[in-house]
């Protein structure tokens, strides 16, 4: 079950990758260039009339169709074939239409006569999972000769269409109470205020080691909370509501900003300053770049995995401090949002539509001091073996067969060493990547050389059972995956 949920978490990365584009387009399409940017009636008027509406339309299109985008993304992520994606499109359209007809045909099962069933992004994820399952089961089916044209992959969209009629009817009959329960749960979490925000961010941090944080993020950012815009459209989820102009949105995003922009970079400096003098330069070369990435983009896993397993007590403290930061930002009335993550880039782009954004500076600076002091004290007091403080060890030489003397670039050479460190091509069953992790299924995880991988820049190595191994290389993971696939 854990492995399946991790696969779903990985597959969510593809649709999530569309959100920065949506956020940027919608943000710059919502600006009044005369009033906000003081560009005058000439340039400002031109931008307001001929540019901004089209930018807003582009961003709004992505947000309006997030369930469909998630259906396609999950199907591709789980099945890896365009036929599964086509089946997901068909399945999602059928689901919407079947759900739309159920209240009129079974009014007695609805809470009210005007009940509108809306499964949102969760419906898209379910459709994607079903489409991928049906693809894997039927993509090589053999039919009689007279039906041969419909065999193989062509059969998948057909069986998906039939299946989704049944699935749509089933969910149509049961989704009313579930939808009401989700609304009640959303209202309850929101009513908790800062405590609800803190619970979410602590759970988010604690689920990162298992790769399951994307699942709860999808629920709170795209499902919980409703907002009706000026056009009468009902908007779901903390993230979309924020960009749609809901001033109450942002409680599940704001708390990440002081942590990602200030707290974790300060923790990186604490790790650098407590490293052994002879290893400090090497540690600095890794952690300064990771700290900058955290500050600018909000990508934190390279930093977190650097101490997550070697000093789990530090990670537990980090999770608690994250919850405290979320509570404080809520108590101060701050409402910030992001399209990608809680880094400076999103902060700057969305500054104008945020509530009390300037408070992030003092809150962030205090957070940085707290992180630095606590991390440095605990590392020294408990003698934690954070990077640069490890005991002397003999790190196995990386097998370099095919990695030298071939005229390859340094990146290719490094990727070849990484491949050798995970057991070589013969040990690989599958290789994929998300934003920060190389996700592998290997025949024998004992052949994976953790020490060698860390020398090659990995922040952490996780064994998840049944040959599943994840190696954290940060934003380089996708490029490394592509290089490795070329060598298989």
C-alpha cells in the first residue's frame, strides 16, 4: 500500500508542474497596470486592454481544468503511455457528465434539489489511477480476428469509457455525503485557525521521508475550502482561492515561507559552521547552493535529507518549528500564496495580492535566528553526525567502467558513476524522477552504495522495500534520470 501511495505521490508531480505557469499568467493578467504599476494611460491602458485579459485567460484555463490535468498527469505517471492519458481524458469527461445527471435521476438521495456533485481534483486523481490500471491490464489484450482492430492498446479507451460510466454512477450515489463530509472537515480545519495550519505543515514535513506529502497537499490546496468569484464560479482549495482573490485563502501556504526562505538556510549555515575544519569547504560547496535554492525557489529536500536520517531528532525539531511558524503567521494575519513553492520568487510575484507580506521579513529573521541557534546547539551538544562531522570511514571506490576515456562531459561522467553506484545497468528494473529525487526499482538494493552516492552529491538514500530506492539529488534528479536511461 505504501509503495502504491508513493507512486501516486510521484505521479502528482507532472500536473503540479503546470501550476507555476498558471500562477504567473493569472497573476500578471490580474494586474491593473495603470494603478498598480503607474504606467500611464498609454502603456498601462494597452497592457490592461490587449495583454492582461489573455494572460488571465491562460492562467485561469489551467486552474479551471485542474481535475482533468491531474487525471492525465496521474495516468501518465503510473502507466507511462499516451494511450493511458487519452483514456484518462475520456474517463474524466464521462465522469463529469454522469455525475451531472445523477441528482436529477435520484433526487431522493441528494441533500437538496440543487445539489451539484463535484469531485474536484480528487476525482481527477481517481480517474488517472483507474485509467492506468486498465491500461496495464488490457494494453496487450488479444481479440478474435474479426475484432482484431480493437485489440491491444485500442481496447483501453473503450474499456475505460465503459468502466467510468459504472464508476461515475457509483460515485454519483455516494459522493453527496462524502462531499458534505469534506465540506464539514474543511470548515472544521479552517475553524482551528493557526492550529489547523500548524497541523498541516507538521504533517507535511513528517510525510516527506515517505514521499506522501504531495497527497495531503493536493487535498488542502485543491479540495478544501470554497470561494464564489464574481462570475458565480465556485473555487475549491487554498491555492486556487488565493489566486482567485479570496482574502481568507493562504492559511495552508503562508507558514512555509519563513521556513523555506529563512529557517532552513539558517540551518544550513549551522551545519556548515559545526562541520570539521578539514571538511568545511566541501560541506559549504553543497549546502550554500542548497540554501540558495531553498531561499529562491522553496526547494528544500536537498537540505532536509542531509540531516533527516543521520540526525532524526533534528528533523523532528524542524517539523515542530515549522508548525510554530505556521501558527505565528496565522496569528499575525499574514496570507501569502505560491504557484510552485514558498520561495522568494513566488513571494515577489504574488506580493501585491498577499496580506501583510512585509511581516515576513521580521518573522523570517527571527525564524532564522531560532533555527541557527537550536541546530548549532543540538549538533554540538548531542554530537550529531551531520554532514562534515562523520567519523572517518573508508568510502568504497566507485566502479567507473565506461565512465572515463570516452570523451563524455563531466555531467555524463557523474551520471555513469551514479549508475555504477546503484549496481550498474543489470541491477536496474526502472528509473524515474520527481522534482528532487531519483526514484529507482532495483533487483538488489544491497548493491546500492550509499557512501559513494553521497560523495557524488546525494543528500540522502532511502530504501522503501521491495527494491524501491530513492536517492535525493535535488533539482538535478530529472537530468540524472535522463542520462541513466540513455545508458541502460
